[in-house]
């Protein structure tokens, strides 16, 4: 217990003297911590960027991991024409067969897509019609939400009722065009609505909490009518989801019954695998099974989510490079602090001799100088942390510029890591100066000039 009290007392005295000494030489102290400041700033900046990217990969792209995508080839080569003539082409039931018979396949995301003009009200625009199951739509709810009207119900999905959800982009353009035709110049200005996160601005018909006149109207596609029951938009106002920007969502059975048939070309297929560890091998195996279903013709193309691993690998390499640069900056900063402390010892030899003559032990002298080094390191680290974390002030701009791929985030455990690194730098580069100061002979120190 006495030892602990002695250690705490020594650190308290050392801290007071360290603050007095550093304040007396403010400019020298500031210059000595520049290396630590820059190293910590780059480290915090790295952690903020990596944290934001990891959040995007883990939360927004998790459904893509371990998947392969299959779509029809455009035209055969001369050697493929005969084989292609025997193939039924890409079919909806191909995915169902793979789900049942292929061991690596976990799930086939049932969906059929068609592109073409849609007519609703007085508007005719090119759009993508996506026939989806309720389970498939749940994947999209990570990014979108219905704020006007209502969702498609489970019974409507099962029965294939002629209802649909309209994208925010199609709805906005329709309302702006309608306002323009009526002479409403202010309402017709593109972008008047501002950011999606503030739905109380812009045309009254599109404000949150009001009834949109498009809801309840009929939408026509290939002479088939669908009732608009809701309008969806991005959950995050800073992310533009291009795959859904000009899309109309309908129940899959409605697509099959009214437009394309039960076993139509789905447009493209997403096959989710049981494991993503050997995704390329599993993709090649699945492609071989598809060739068998197509009577030996590879009239389709495919790619796997292996590119996600490549992206993660690139991010890791970039993080490693930035980490090395941060480490070098911290090393230079630590050496700078050590150099300043050694110079300080030379200037304060008589002070050390006087303290020893008055009864200060070697341990207390060592603690004093070690504490000064730690305080210097903390001073530089705090300034560097503030500089590095200033990127959080530009989070919205970075998120908008990267379309949601990068949203700088500083996790609480990152703060702990940085604090430990800062203190470690102070201790590692303060041990030698503290040891040298403690080893001074008090008699020689008092006679030193």
C-alpha cells in the first residue's frame, strides 16, 4: 500500500512540475509535438474513413456478399449459334432448379424485370417494372421507405393483385410537369423540393403527411393497368439509388399473370450462395449446372461478388499504407520529444542535483521526466485528434459526394486505441531521458555550470 501511495504521489508531483516546465517553454513544447500531432491526426483520419467504409460494406452491401448474378448474352459467336438454337434461353425456372438441386445455392431471389414506357395520368415515361416477392422487397427496404400511401400487403403479393409502388423520381417529375402545365412556375422548378430529408419543402402535393393525387391513379404498362398505392423514396436523403430511381414495383404474380407468363426470361438473376469463402469456385460450378439446363449452351454471362473481396483488400492495403505513414509520423514525433527532453535535462542538471540533495529518490526524478514526456505526447495527441476528427464536420458533404459509400465515423473503441497509442509513445520515448536524469550524481549535478 505504501508503494502505491509513493507512486501516486510521485506522479502527482511530476505532473505539476511537467505542466510548469512545459508552460515556461510553450513554443519549444509546441514544436516538439508536431510529429505526434501529425501522426495522430492522420491516424484518426484513417480510422474515421475506414469506420465509415466498413459501416457501408457491412450494413448496405451485406446482401451482395456471397451472391452471383446471371444475365443473358447479347449475341452468339459463329461457333455458338447451333448450341444456342437448342437452348430455351434464360428462364425464371432456372433459378428455382438451381435452388433445389445445386448444393452451394442458398436462395434464388425471385424477380422479373421489364423496361419500357409507363403511362400514369398525363405522364408517359420510360421506367423499369420489377415484379417482386414480399421477401425480395424486404431487401430493398434497407434503402427505401414508403412515406406516401401504403406498402403492398402480403395478400396482394400472394394473389398478384394489380397494384404498384411508384419511385420518388417518377412521382416528382409527374407532379412538376403537371404544375408546369397549369402555369405553376414556382412549383415546376426542378429541385424545389430540396433535400429528401426535409419533405416539408417544395410542391404541396409532395409534402409529407399530405395526400398525393397520384395515389389511387392507374398506371399502364403494355396495355395492363396497375393501381398506384404508394410512393417510395430513399431512407437516406444523401444517397441516390440509381437502380430504383426510375422503377415501379409490382407483385411478382401480377407480372407473371398479366405481362410475361410463368416461366419468362427474368432479365437477370441473383443467386445467393451458402458460403462466400470460395465464391468464384461456386460460381463456376453453378454456371456448369446452368449450361446443363441450357443443353450445353452458355448463352448467359455471370459474375460473382468476389469483387467485394477485392474492394475490401484494396481498402486494407490503403489502410495499411496510411497506418505505416501514421506510424512513421509518430516515430518522428516521439524522437523529437526525446530530443527535447534530453536537451531539457542538460539545462536542468542543477535542479536535478538540488532535488536529490533535498531527498528526492531516483524513482521520483525518473517519474518527473517520464510524466513530462507523457504530457507532451498527450498535448500533441489531443491537438492531432482534434485535427483528424475535424473530417466529421464534413460528413454530409463526403457522404453526398460518394453517394453514401463513405460516411466518416469515429467509433468509441477507436478513441480508446488512439489514447493508448499516445500514452505508449510518451512512455517509450520518455524512458531513456527519465533513466538518464535519474542516474545523475547529485554532487556533480550541483557543481555543473
